[in-house]
């Protein structure tokens, strides 16, 4: 931020100096006493003296003090005027100095307020930057801990889904590919995976007890585990039209719960998922399934 120019106070100071110089010149001119004219003495006569008839009359003698007082009246008046001018000049100069001081004080106050505002803004910006840095560090630390944790245990996840011979009156297959994303081997204990065709998805998943299947399969770190579902009975023409209607509400969904041991304890971890067949995605991208149901249907321990 650039500081404001101080042309106003400088101009006032130059004006005050100019008035003081003018007043001092005036006082010097008024303080010089006027020059007194000295009468010339009469030239003595060169002619021979003539006898005169002289009559002596009494005269009044003026004391020297009265003569001095009479001669100093003019100088006293000039001194009084000089004092008046000096007082006026001092008063005006004082007022101008007060105005100058007020302008400077107001300028300094504004600059101080601007500096305080800038400091507050800088502190707020620094605080936000520090908070962002702390949050970024916390995220990085959490990610590093998760990665380190994954290297110490197994972590199963649903990798991808495909369909084979998908259509009415066909032996349609739904293939699910799972992968161990952890750093240790996983031991799959049991699974409950099924498909359904309906319009509404319940608020909470249900895993029928008759659908649980014991597996007992060991999956090393980075290896895949595949499950194939045979659509039985086959899709009828009405079923196929309803699940492939892009503007409809009836959908095909695959719901599952895979339980496995991660290596730390005998208590099995659970991988839950729910995927819905989307005919628009199948037509545009060739990836027909999308996750639905939120955390209640999709979570991994």
C-alpha cells in the first residue's frame, strides 16, 4: 500500500512562512523613526550694526522633560501599532500552526488505522494459511497411516462388474471381480450375494439367511477373487423391457456382503456393496452398473 501524498500540510507550512516574512518586513519598515530636518543657521550680516530699540518681555521656560515627552508621541504610536501587528501576526501564525497540526494528526490517524487494518488482514490471512497447512498435514498424515495400515492387513474391495449374454430368454451371467488391496493375505469365510428386480430400494439392506454360502478361500495381497451369478429364472421379455427402460423406475440390483479375515484377529471383516443396472450408462459408456444405497449398503471394514 502506498502512503498518501502530504501536499496539503506542506502548502500550509509555506503559506505560514510567507506571512511571517511579510509581517517582519512590515514591522521593520514601521519601526524606523522619520528623519528630522535641521534648520539652517542664518548667515551673519556683514553690514555695520544699527542700533535697535529693543523691548524685553518675560518668557515661559519649558522643562526638558515636557520637550522629551512631546517629541516621543509619534514614536509611541508607531510602537503601539507595531505591537498590534505583532500580536495579530502571532495569533494568525498560532491558528495556522493549529490547523497544520490538526491536518497532520488526521493524516497520521488515517495512516495508523490503515496500518492496523492491514495488520489485521495479514494476521487473518496468515491464520487461515496456517489452518489450511495444518489440515493438509493432517490429511497427509492420515493417508500415510492408512497406507501403512493397509500394508499390515488385508483389504478386500469390489473391483469391477461385467455382464455376459445379457438379455431376455438367455443364460445371462453377472460377473463380480473382487481384489485384495491390502498388504497381507485375506481369508474369505462366507458370502451372501444375490440380485433382485424391484422399483424401490429399501432403507436398509437385508441378507437372507438362506443366501449365505461358506467359502474358505485364501486371497493373497494383490490377487483377485471372482463370483459369477447365473440369472435364474431367465429374464422374460417384460422383465427385460422394464429394467432397460431409461425413463422407468424398475431396476435390477445386485446386493452383497463378503466376510473375510484380515490377519489381525479371528473376527471377520465385512465388505458390503449394492450395484444397480443403469441402461443409460450401459448405452453411453458400456459400464452398466453404478453404486446406490449410500453407506448403509456400501461400506468396508
